[in-house]
């Protein structure tokens, strides 16, 4: 069974998630934006085995620690979609601008496309390409755990920003309604910032996507 633990990192309190197969303890670090020692302390405390890095998109608070973590532990970097390459190429410069230490650019081991799957021990998750916040944003969905890890596409009571480079509001709304809603109202989602919610709650009450 897939398990997970969320660790807020960076001054932006970005939800870095540890996902693992409870039979093999193989673990993916989802969106290691920074504060790696805090994340690694949780890995050690839970007896997890680092296996992969997964990225929803290329913004620095989600991807800023990926290169360092990959180099330290020999981990593959999986995702996001290749449309976010321009963001990853600019990570080191962003790090200097926003005060993030040790930020390096990198080339993902594997880019992801809509409908791909990723495997972690005995667990398999589906990938959905959900552009709008960034052009290459992806979401990871586990049907067995009834969980979706949605990055900055959707939040409890809000949606991702679309005023950053290559963001687009209409595209984001389409991603939410066409790619997320079909996962089911009872699906719990883990956003890139803030508390968890369900798609059903957001369909009923989120002012940006209510009744869509």
C-alpha cells in the first residue's frame, strides 16, 4: 500500500511529500524545494529507503533541492513535463535572486507525459499533465490510496497562480475540470501549499471552480 508524509519546506511552506511502498519502503521525494536536512530527518525517522525524486513542476520552491538530493544519493529525477524545461534551466539564477542556497540546474532523468505511470515498489501512480500554472505541470494520482498530489494546480479554497511566466487561467481551469474532477469527488488531494481537501469539497465551495 502507498503511504505518504508531508513536510513543509522553504519560506514558502511548500508541501514536500515523502511517498513510499509499505512493503519495500522504497520512497519518492515529491517536490524537494529545499530544507533537505529536515526532509532527510523524516526519512531516517521512518526508516525509509530513498529511491526516486518526483517533480510536479519547475518552480524553485518545488524543484530547488532536486539536483543536490539527486547528486548526494544517486537518485533519478522523474518529471515534470518537458514544457517546464525553461524553468529548470533558470533555477540557479532564481536561487540567487530569491536567496535559495545550493540551487543547481539539472536535466531530469525522465520527462513525463499525460497518461504515463510511475512505479514505487509495488505501487503504481498515474501521471496527468495539468498545465496552466506552468506549461509542464504534472499531477500524480494513486487509485489505491485515493490520493492525488497536485502541486500548485489546486488548493483548498483557491487555485494556482497564472500570472507567472507562461501561466494561463483558462488552461488551468480546463486542467482542473477535465483532468482532476474525473478522479472522483472523494479523492483527497495534497496541494503544493496548505491543507489537504477533496475534489468534491472544492467543486461545491471553491469560488474559482465551483459548479464547473
